[in-house]
C-alpha cells in the first residue's frame, strides 16, 4: 500500500509532467533558439536574432515560474494533508523527517534516511537532466567548438552550481521533486532537436517545388559556407530538343527539314583527388585510412583520408617521418592544431580531429573542393566580376573577424592560403598564427609572412597585430582583381621600398577602382602605412565595408550578398 506521502509525491510528479507536456511547443521553440544563439556565437550562423528566439526563451521561463508558483500554492493549501504539506512545502532540512516519522509511526532515524535519500536522488536527477539537455542541444548537428568552447563550459557549470544552491537552501522540496521530472521531458526532446544551420537547410530541402527559391535564400542566410545550388524551377513537361516556338501558320510551298540534333558529349568522370600512395608511405594514421596524397612539401604531407568505418573523406595533414626529431617543428604543428581548432567555421577550414599516432602528430580537416586563389589567377586570370570580387572581400573579412575575436593574428594571409570552393572562399593555413598577447613563435626581426603581402610593421621589431592582416587582406583583394600583388617588383629591395615608401602600383589599384569604387576606397585606408589609420581588426573592416555601401546590410544580408556574388564567378 502506498503511504499518503507517496501519494503526495506522485501527485507532484504528475502535475509537473502534465504541465511540461501541455507546454511542449514552447519548450521546442526555446531549445531551437538556444541552438541558434550557440551556433551564431561561433560565427557559423547569422540567425541569433531571428524573430521569435527571444520570445520563445522568455515564454519558457514564464512557464517554469508560473508552474512553480502554482505548485507552491497547491502544496501550501494543505490539500495533501497537514504533515505531507509540511514536508513538501519547506526547503530541505533533515529535521523535517519528523513529519514523516510521526504519522507513519516510523523510527526518526529511518524517516530521516528516507527523507534525505529521496531529496538527494531528485536533486541529482535534476542536475543530471539539465546537463544532458545542454549537451544534446549544443552537440547534435552543431560544430564541435560550440560545446568545447570555454564560454559554454563556464555557462553550463555556472547554471548547475546555481541550481544546486537553490535546491539545497531555497526551493521547497516539492519543487525539487517536480523539477527533476519536469526536466526529464526536456532531455527526451533535446535528443532529436529541431535542426538549425546546415541541418535546417537539409530538412527544408524536401519541401515543395513552389517554395524552392525562398528556400535557397534562407539557406544562404543561415549557412554562409554551405554549397550553393541553382534555384529549382517548377516541373514542366519535357520538350523535344531544339524545339522552336510556336508561330502563326503561314502557307509556304516548302518546309525545310529540322536540323539534325548533335549527339551529347560523353560525361567525363570527375578526376580523383590526390595522387596514389607510394610504397614507403603508411596506409593508416590514427584510425584513418589513407586514400591518396593531396600534396606534400619539405615539412609535411596532406593525405586524402577516411576514418575506418565511415564514408566521409577528410584532408589529413601530418609531419614527414624524417622531421619527427625536430622539436621546433613539432611545436609549430601542435600550435597550428590548437589555433585551427579555435577558429570559427565561417569561411575557414574546420578542424575535425587531431592526435598523435606512434609519435607522429596528425590533423584532420574538412575536405574542400576548388583550388587556391593563386592557381585560379594563373589559369583563368584576374576576377572580372564586381559582385564576385566584393563577395571575396566580404568573406575574407568575416573570416578575419572570427580570427581576431579569439585574439589571434593570421600573419600570412596571401592568395595561396585562400581556397576558392563552390561554397565560397575559405581562409587556410594558420600555422604561424600567434596569440596577440602571447609570445611570438619566430625570432625577433625574422617576421613571418610572404614579402609582397607583408605590412610595413612586419619589417621592424614592433609588435604585429590584427592591422597587419587588414593590410594583407587589401593586397589579396587587389591581387584578385589585378593578377599580382600591388607591391610586386623585380627584386626584394624594390618590394620593400614600395611597401614602406613609394606605395602600391597605381595600375593595380585602378583595377579595383574600375570594378567597385566603394571597395577601392576601403582598400585605400587598409593600405595606410600607419597601422592606426587602418581598420583595427576584422570586425572594424566589416563595418567599413558596410559603411561604404548605400545601405549598410545586417549580418544576414552580408552572407546573402556573398552567396549571390560568388555565383557570378566561374571556377
């Protein structure tokens, strides 16, 4: 038989579950808003301020507060019986076990054990369910950095400590019991959260054909680095090849036969990525099966790889075996892994995994299509589309904004480190990036970078900051429109004189001026020899680009503009 206290606890749990199930739509919208804000904080999505996000969060908070107040009133009304009400309506205190011992004629020590056990179990369940809810929301379908960032960890731990303190010292026991089962529903819902970002785009792809064009616009706004696709058109009955439009009938003596239809050219298979492995190269590294060699240099090699048991291909970078004894090189490689893992995913190559296999460090990154900007310029010449050039400038500014917000400086921005993919430009190679407030990884005076893209301050002993990346950004945009750096010259001395004294090549700047005068004005400020006269960092550069337009776009419009402009470029 159930005691009256057991019945009271069950009624409390039932009321909590009923309230949670009735308000389930509010919970779903609130969890979706939480995921959007977390994704936007990484720079990978621009929907943090989407309509309804704040309202859903406030609504969920209001539901919880009103439900808690109603439960307190219900318990305080002594509907459950005097002793049971006293046990449930007061905060945790082992002395309250007397309200269990007296009506049930149980020894006070046993009643105290029962009281403490039930309370501790419910409190721990509440904290566990809260943690699992946050972990599900911030890991399922989102980049790894959303959950692993220090800000997320501090916030989750802070909320758990706050709940524990409230449960121990302030909240009535009834609320702690109800909160545990109230939160259980949130855990179950969070296991299959409503998709945002990339997942939301895929879910909407199955919509009707009439909404296809609207879907493409939403996809560009929510995920700036997702592969773009031409807008779909409503289904039409297929027509015969080369069908002529219907004209009014005109009598003639002779109707010439229709011209023959030329045969369609055979479809060529896509060329394989990378080159075959040689006999001395490994076949697996760190649980990844090596499928081919993408590229190699004097220090490292990049392989096409696939994790065993998975179909997803990645680019796996590792150090050559003969250099594993080079402590400085290993430190630089480890530094690159740490930096890449911190950089947001918008218009940068995302890190998927890293580790050490038999003393050989490796780094797994997402596999990008396309080719570097310098290769594109050699094979197809400068970019002649004003929309594509502005898309390149905006995308690189977005990438630098994310880098600089983390306190990082790229320090080697150049066309070889800009990958042109079907999804947009991507910024690569942070191997010599340094923490702004940390120790430089290179010797004093031996500043890193490529000569024709280095800022004047990189030739001295002064501290190199984000303004050096702004200078390199301007050089890269000019190079994309002109074909070469604005500071290119026949010898090293002439390059340095141009950078620190005579200024950029006028014809190079004229190439940008002819395509986009407003962009050329921003580049003029970005190439100031005084770092203080340039935009301070990537965020300030984005603001300058927005101010140079007739109407300053919001972040969502920036991503849409990049997507539209990039579609005008032939890769």
